[in-house]
C-alpha cells in the first residue's frame, strides 16, 4: 500500500536546469542506481506514469503517495498492480523529479527483475544531466572554477569511454566507484553544474580515439605510469597515461599520511582476499617506480613468502587506509607502520593538483593537457 507523504515544496532551481551553452545531440544514458534489492520506495513531485515496457500499457499514479515496490514470483508488484516485465516510470513534466528511497532523480526510472529474481533500479536520463550528478561526489563545488571544468571534461570522457560496461545487467554504468559515483539530483550544485554545461560535449581524444581518462584524488608529487598499477612492463603504456610531475597537490590533507596495522590484521586481510598466508612476520617494499611508488611487496610469513604488486596489496589492506602505493613500511613489535604520500592509484589527473593549478591561474585546457600528454580536447560530435 502507498504511504502518504508530506506536500511537495519545490526548492529554488539550481544550474542543472540551465541549458548547455553549446547545442549537441542528446545522449540518453542508463545508470544502475540500485543493482539488487527486495523492495524500493518510489514517489514523484507530480503525477507520474508507469509504462509496461513489454505491452506499452500506461497507468497514471498520484503524486500524493510514496509507493513500496517489491518482487514476488518473478513479478514486479507496484501498489496493487503486477507486472511480468520491466516497467518505466515517467514524470509528467520534464523538470519533475522521481524519488527512489527518498533521493530525487532527473529523467525516468526503470524497474526490472535481475537474474537473481530481485529488483534492479535504473535511472535513464540525459548524458550531461548524469555528469551533473557526479561532480560533487568527486570534488568540492567550492574549488576554483577551472578545476571544476577540468573535472567535468574528465568525468564525461571516462563515462563515454566506458559506456556499456554493465550492458549485461541492462544499464550502461553503475553509480559506485566501479564506474563513477553518481548521486542524482540531490548531489548537484550550481557552480559544478555550470562547469558541466560550460564544457558541454567536450571530451579528450588521443590520435582520434577517446581516451580512458583515469583520475585520482592526489598524486603526492608525481603521477604514475598506468602499466605500473594494473599491467606489467610488456604492456603498452600510452603517452596520455604516462606519469608527469605535479607539485600542486600539497594542500591535500592526505599529501602526507601515516597509519599502523598489526601484522595479525595484515594476515587476516590477505586471507580474506584469497591469499594463502600464515602468520605475517615481515613486509618489505621491493623496487620503486619513477614516481617513487613501491613496485612490489614481499611478505614473509610462517608458511613461506608472498609477492604482490603494490596496488594489489593496497586493495587487500583497504585503499582508504593504505592510501597510495607511495609508501615506506617499518615493523616493530608486531605492528607495521606505513608512511606515505597522496591518495589513489596515481594515474591520470590529480584532482588536488588540478585545484592547485587553477588557483595558480591555469585554465582547464592547460590543466588537462598537462596530465594527459598528447591528448586533445574535442567535441563529442567531432
């Protein structure tokens, strides 16, 4: 049964409602905002329509209620209606938002049964509107404006390059760090939206191809070659993902960091990631990259030795604790003491570096050309 909700009080419009400065062909994108759930609440700011995607039947729903939607025996139960196929929830007005578990989203909402017989919730909307919903999840909207524009171009490029990444799940991208964190309408801000629309359609290309525009929080002084993070020395390392000097990210509070982890916890974390290790005795960094990040980690334990690439070790320890591979480690009384610089994998644009460059008078094009060597800023339709 629907739950009665309080009257809708509209807030003043934000820049998400501004039209792009440069007209471009509209791209519609599908974002998986909830990949699997037993139930979800749906509401609207005005009357909205449910469309049975298979039959085309339409049903108007009141804007005065919040509806609990669930699954049963492979069907979608919406209020008193049952659907055997996917449904689309469409607002009556283009400026109307649909709420999903209390969060507001532009565009349409698609509900489908996934292969686990649970609900998947997908937001279908315009591409630039999607980028607006990413921005404040990645950087502060109070940052220097040219750094916001740089972030908008990078986020747009990354999204275009990775479209269809979740095609087998029925949507283009997810809303988590696996793709890019997306928060919908409620995460938008006037300044960051303006940066999106002021760069509408702009992406990065290298030799005519859209680049994989990787980025991270802060590099700690120099960005990293992509092959040192995920691949190996035999893998191609494109010029645009080759490490460069930064020197502008010192204001990040994680430019210098330290953390201690007991060797017992190190061993437990490794085992939870599937590594067969005993009691960890020693941890050593072996080799350094040109950006001073550790190449490999050697762990001596009661059952032998384990070699890991530094990024794999970070993931096993928790990348929010071991913030980068640019660290040293010392062992004392059963505890590993790490001291490091920067946060993230270090490849591509350093967000805090871009902020520092903008504060120093760099425009967004100069910032992007510094971090992605050889890349050009082009319009998506070129």
